[in-house]
C-alpha cells in the first residue's frame, strides 16, 4: 500500500504553507492508507465470516448426524434390553417346564421301578449285545444275586443261565433276534 501525493505549484508561494501542506499530505496519505487497510480488513472479515458460517453449518450437520446416531443406538439398546428380557423370561419358563418334566420323569421311573421290583417274573433291560443294564429286584433276591454282580455282563453268562449250554444258546439267539427288532416270548424254567 503506498500513495504518492504530487502537488504542483510555485515553490516560493507555497513555502509559507509547506508545513501545513506536508501535514495535510501526510494526513491524507494516512487516511488513504487506512481506507485501503479497512477495505482489506473488510475483505478478510467477510472471508472469515464465510469460513465460520461454513464450519458452523458443517458442525451443525455433523451434530444432527451424531444426535441421530445416538438416538438410533438408544433405540437399539432398548430393543436389545427388551429382547433380553423376553429371552430371559423364555429361559425361566423353559427351565421351570424342564424341572417339572424331570420331576414327572423321576416320579414315573420310581413308579415303574416299584411295579417291576414287585413282579416275580424276570424283567431285564439289556443292550443289543445282551449286556445287562437293569433287572427287577424280586427274581434277583429269590436267586440270592445282587444287581451289581450281573450288571455289565452278558445275560447268558450269569449264574441263573449257566446250568445249561442249550439254554444259554437259546437265550443268545433270542437276544440277537430281539436286537434285529423281532418280538419273542418263551418260558424257561430256572432251577433253584
């Protein structure tokens, strides 16, 4: 920024006014310089205001997006809490139903065990290969045998059947046929 003021006049006539003219010229130069600076400051201020407005608009947009995201997360968290509560309720219902079913199963097993243990015929549960898993109590007691003595052994190897190889073979054959899905019934007398 620079201004030059040129005054063309008679030097002798102006000599008396020289200090005044120099002051005036300096003041005028200062004024023109200030106006130029004010113009530049005005331009910079407008540029700064545009930048502030642009950034404010961008921040407002980002804040809106952030608020929307926060609201979405709150909704998702609420839905998750609700789903958790529903799931927890279902788990409690199913746990209660399972406990009730297990209780009914235990009662049923106890009833069947009491009924079978009081029968005086042989009733046993075997694996398909003839291995003894369970047997009713009455025939075992009458033969003087404990279930633990025969559990895990093949039925035809047990004391009650070992008196006759023919009976053992007949028993092995019947168990093999039952393992294939056939229904069999026959009576064998066990010597006491």
